[in-house]
C-alpha cells in the first residue's frame, strides 16, 4: 500500500500535546481516511492517507 503524506509534525511535542493525532481526527471528521504513522528516520509523526496505488 502506498500513502500520501498530508502533514508532518516533529516528535518532540510538549507532554500531553498530540498535534498529529488532532490533525488526523479533524480530517477523519471530514471523511478522509487519515491516519498517523511514525517516521523513525526523521523522528516525526506523519499524517497520511492511502493513495490506492500498489507498490
């Protein structure tokens, strides 16, 4: 499965702050199938949606 990155958030957010999850929740409320994944290489949380393309 391939995915399109919509937003990128640094992993060092203040304690109790989940900006990537909040962003994904807003997009899901609008009907987009957004989810959050961790990019370990860049130490960031990514909000992604599936593109429907096969790898």
